[in-house]
């Protein structure tokens, strides 16, 4: 049998090309995931301990107030304390906004706590000086000597860059480091990850007691314990991401199993006469089966070698590319463990062997006499088994029941179970469902497609099982893609409503002092501004807060600039930004608001999204100040305006006037960006399985072309032109692709609807299904085009058939 | 013989391969096929009879020489033009694998007309006539797998006759049939010549089959070795 095995490997290798490609893509995806996650992990955990070098104890996540107290107390106790944390502030240089959300961190006063490594210049000596992280400086084109403005409005800080540093730890990296005395102004906006404490006497106990003396009940850790805890957190995060990526690899490999299974089924059907002949000349069943299984094993071994090599190369290449192109991503070194290699190689070998298992069993059902019969060259497709249909219907019913449970009780596992059951049900019913849909679609397009199209429709459904298997692989990818796209579109619109509430104003220029009247026109003249609205108010003294701009809302014409509605206080209320609340002022308090000699007492409410100003009803404002003046300009941006450019222009207008800028547009854009990245990433990963599925369609078509050589010859003899042959094959591919896509789109949308109903709606009020029509349309059109592309090679081959070839009996 | 020619060849040669492996299949054939007659081309395996038929039918390109069918010189036509020519002027009946398995008998018969984009209404009468005379009117909705070998060949003949082609080529049409079915098919071919005035050229290696023809051309080693009329 070895001669037979080797000879058939030689003969059929080319036909296994697509199967090989399908496994390879999946295996490479697994190894690339392994490389990237190891690089990310390395980048995140390396240098994790360095900021705590020399410390005796670390207090994790203290409140900013506690941290400030500890920093103040340290010198009195002869100890060193330094803080790790950051605040997000707008950063601008020469009136140009470098970033709307730059992370600003502290650099310790004492050299002991300075974990940043100075690469040029010096560390700050006094307030008003800052050092920049090298990567951040590179990305923003900043250098030593530059003057920067951090933040906006009354809390803005001007600093000079005096040095550049490397930040060894990604965990606490910031773009700009300033001294604590400068950073303290944003204490309310500070996120403190940890505080390191080094007492005069080394040792954990002394440090712990010193910390507890300032913050009673604090639970500081030893440096080692703290670092280990952080390391665990980081690992967990990376693991979650890697698992998600591996889920996509699993989908890709599942599709690969389908494609390979189909390939083997077709190839073995074509070779059934060979197998029968082998049986005739004395091969046992076992021998034939073993020879065929060894063939799939050989394919698997080849895939294992190529896949691991290719996967490692692709992973290293990608990491190197990211190192070169995006240094701020801070990837470490990629190191793929042996376990990964073993898993990848096992998958590469296992997928073809598993995929070939069932087709192999069918091989030996052929009776040896089949070889002696004249070739009728076409097996009319087997009728779909009753058990299969029954199982399919049962699964559909079970899936529907699970969905009902999920909807009624919002149980995510029921949703997943329902999705899986329904999908498998549809796959099982495929041999009935798909041909019916193909016929329906072909009937719709009858006029359009001509005789070649009619032949294609016939060809597409002649072997229902093969048709179903071919479309199944594409169906998986399209269903998942559509579900994700629709789900994200629905979440996006739900989020958009929420964003409208949180950021009613795109950009607000607000000042405690009255603004010159031409500010509105200057703002309106800026590129990217759709509308600018004057908002009048007055400067009032609000209890302990000092002078605050008090605006009368809603201003006339508010609808022209606002998303949604801004909070409208009642006549006896004042809405204060959350930032101003705290420090002895609570929501529900009654406060005295005074302008000159007029005082009104108002109930405190809180809100956000319009900058540093209090809001009152117009009547209240009139009582405070009969002639209110311009205190704010609310700007509505064009749909496609760049938030940072716009913020820069507004900064240029507001900053000389001492006005602060509230940039809701940047937050909006950030949320949009995150959703875009998420959908792009998911669609990209799913795209890999779609590509494998298309390779499968091309493969099925190519093998069918070989099988139908005599038919094509007959058709050519009867008057089908070459172009019509090509059109026939193209129509077949497009029919298959379109039916799979249409079915997948419907399933995906239904799944998304169920997901939104049972998962999103209970959490986000007002969430509802939003169909991203353009994206869904693009999926259908792309799939049809890809089907067309998949038919190119097989069609060329078919068109080459000479009419005389294959007519005579072999 | 005064009837006009349905097809003719002059100096027709056809070789396969090149160099050392060159195999001449036809070595100079001059042949006239009169219209309205049933001609049998005979010869042993490898005599070149199938190659001759393929060249006559425009299924294969000759190495040299000329082929004229229905007044058209085939060497002037490119692949598309040849395809259109076959569609309009030539009918085929093959030994096996004559019908497309996914189409019904009726769809198979209409196929060439449909490929040519001809209107079916004009051919309706012809269709009924052909189907009735071939005795397959009650088999039209069946697929090839549900038909016997003889019935399949009758469907193939109906398909060849429907378009009233200048010439019908039959390549070993009885090769796969038992003797009763063979006799039936051959009678039907002869009947189409007698009653419809159809020109039929049949390639066969069976002497009994040749008995149904009007003329017999015998080939050996790529040359015509005998031409005779069959006594009625």
C-alpha cells in the first residue's frame, strides 16, 4: 500500500492546496496571538518593580486626599514618600493642542523616589518645570526648552520642559511629569495607583506604622507583595485578551475543518473508482482506509511544519513592525512558549485528520464492483436523511426555547446555548434549506442571468450536501460578523444617547469674568464650527467657592448647538459641576449666591458637560443681575471636525481671556474611536474565517470543475461559448456566496436583536436594535464579489476544456 | 449523386503530439458528404474515425487541409464563431454521457436552442413533431438517471434534430446499448433521414449498425480505404 499512498500523494497534492491553506491560516493566527500576547505581557510587566525601588511599604490605591496627607507628612517623619498616578489633562504647545487627554504624572521631589531614567536635560527643580517621556515627546514632536500649557481655564499650568526621561514601567507611565506641588491643583481629578514610602529606618513594620499614623486603618503591602499583585492583575488582563483572540482562531479553525472535510469528501467521491479498483485487486477495507488516513496525516504534518514556522515568523514580524512604527505601544519581546508550539502543531495535524475522518469512512462503503461498471460520471446527490432533518428541527426548537428563556430572564448562558443550538440546527437543515434558497434566488435573477445562469442554478443545487457544506463555512463567518456589527451599532446608538446627556455641548468656552462680545463671532469663524451660541450670565459668589460664572439656561436658540438637553434647574435651584462639589458642599444643600448686594438662596444640584460654570433658570439670573453679560460661548462642531484642531483654535481664543475650554467633542470622539477599533478588530479577525471560507468555495468549485469536465465538453459541443462557461461558473459561485451571506445576515441580525434585547436593554435604558444598513449591505456585496473572485481560477480552467475532450469513453 | 453537399474535406490531416511522439491520426482525407443521406464512417479502433468526426463537426482543429460544412469553411472561424456555428448548424448524439444530469429530458432537448438564445415559441411545433416521432412525449419530465439507455439516446436524438441542423453527427450512438435498443435508435436515425430529409453522419465500428446507413466510408490508419453504397 505504500506505493499507492506515495503515488496518490504525488498525484493529488495540488488538490490539497486549499485545504492546507485553510489549516495554515488558523494555526498562524494561534501563534501570532501567542507572540503578541507574550510581547504585550513582557511590555507591561517589565520594570514593574522599579518605581518602588528603595521603598519599605506600598499603599495601593489611596484616595488623592490621603496621598496628599502622606506626602505632606513624610518630611516631618524623616521619610521619603512618592506617588504613582496620573491625571488626564489637555496638553497644548504654542496654542496648538497636542492632546486632549494627556496623562500627567508626578516626579518625586527627592532623588530616591525618581524612578524615571533621565536621558537628557535635568529633573525639575522648582514648580513650572516638567520632564517628558521620550516616546511621548517623539510622538508629539516636543523637545527640551518647549513651553507647554497643561489643562485649561483657571487650573491651567504653564511649564517648561527641562528634561527627557525613559519610563521603565508601563504600568505607571505618564507623558508629562511635574512636581507634586504643581500636580496637586488637579487633586480632585487624580488617579493614584499607589504611594511608596521609605522610612528613616528600613523595614516594613516601621513604614506601615508611619503610614497608619497619617491614614488610620491603611493596609500597606511590602514592595514584593504589591508588585506580585499588580503582576497578577496585568497577566489576567492579557489572558482575557488572548482568550478572546483565540476564540476567533477557534472559529477560523472550525471553518477550516468544514472546508477540509468538504475537500476530502469531494476528492474521495472522485476517486471512488480508484478505491474500488484497489479493493478488486485485493486491498482490504482496512488497508484502503489506512492509506487514506495517512494521506490526511501527511497533510497535517506538512501544515504543522509550515504553520509553526510561518506563525512564529509572522508573530515576530508583527511585533518588530509595531516596535518600529508605534514605539509608544511599548511592546516587549515576543517569546512563544513550547506549550503554544505543541498546541499549534497538534491543531495543524489534528484538524485535517479529524476533518478527513468521516469522509474516509464513506470511502470503503464503495463496493469493489463499482470499478467495473461504466462511468456514469455523476452521482445524483443523496437525499437528506430523515434523522438529519429531524435533529435540525429539534435543535431549532430547542434554540428558540433557550432564546425565550434568555429574553424572559436575561440569562447570558441561555442566549449562547440558544445561539449555538439554532446555528447547528440551521447547518443540519442546510442540505434542504440552502438548495431551496439557491433556487429561489436563481428564479429572481432568471432574466438577468440567461442560459448560463440557469445552468449554474442547476449545478449549484445538484449535490445538496456539498452545496450545504460549502455555504456552511461562509455562513459561520458572515453570521458572526453581522451579529457583531449589528450589536455594536445598537450599542453605539445607545451610547450616543448617553453621550448626548453627558456632553450636551461639543465645546464650551467659559469664563468667570465677562467675555468680550466679539468672542462669539470669533468662535463662529473658526473652521469646523457649525454654530456658536452666546450664553449670558454673571459672576457670582457661591458660598465657599468664591467667584463662579453663573449662566442662565436654557439660552435662546440652545437647540442649534446642543446634543440632547442641558440640565435646566428650577427657579430655586442651582446646578454646579461635580468638580466644585465636595469640600463641605453637598447636593441638596442650600447655598447663598451673591452678586453685589443681591443674594438668593438656592438648592444645590449637580451635573456636568458645560464647563466650569453654575447653571440657573433665566428668572433666577434676572434676580441676581438685571443686565447679564456674555460669560460663555457654546460651540457645535461640524460632523467631521477634528476635536484636537478645534480645541486648539478655541484655546487660542479663550486662553488670552482667561477662559476655560470644556471639550465634549474629544470624549465623544474617543468613545467613537474605541467602538471603531473594537468593530474593526472583530471584523478583521472574523474576516480571516471568511477568507478561509472563500478559499473553500473556490476549492469546491475547482474540484467540481474537474468532476464535470465531460459536461463542460458536452456543453461546449452543443454551443456554449467560453465566455458563457466562465459566466456559468461565476454565477454558481455568486449564487452560493449570496445565499450563504443572506442567510448569515438574517441569522446574525436575529442573534444581535436577541442579544440587545436580553443583554443591553436591561443595562442601558432606551437601547434598541439599530441596523447598520451600509455595513450590512457592504458585507453582502463584498461576499458576492468575493464569490466572483473565488470563481476566477476554476472558471478559467473550465473554459479551457476543449469541446472534443472527454467525449469519448476513456 | 446529384444532391448538394452537406460537408466536405480536402487534404485533411490531423496529428497529435510533436517531435518523436508525433502521432498522425488523419493522413489526408478528401471526403464529400451529400445532403439528405445517412453516412456511416467505419473502421477499427485507432483508425481516426472519431478524429475525422471531431474535425468535421468543428470540435477539433485540423493540422492542415480544409473542412467545409453547410457552405462554411471552418478554418476561418475562431473559437467563439465555431461555437456559434455548431449551435446553429450541427447536432450531436454521443455514445455516452449525452445528457446533462441535472436537467429534465425536455430541458435537455431545449438546451441548444436556449444557449443560442432562440425563441422557443417558433420551435414549438417542431418540438412536438420530433418528440412524438421519437416516442418520448411521456418521458419529458424525467431526469436522465430515470431513463433507460435507449430512452436517453432518443432524447439526445430529439435534441440534435430540434434545431433542424445542416448535419447531425452521431458518435457510436449504440455503443452502450443492448441489441434491441440499438436497432430502435438506428431506425430512428434512418427515419429522420427519410422523413425529415436530415443529413446524418454516424461513426461506428459495428458492421450491423452500418447496415442502416445509405453510404459507408471505411477508414484505416487515417486514410479512406473504401467507399460504398449500402444496398437497400
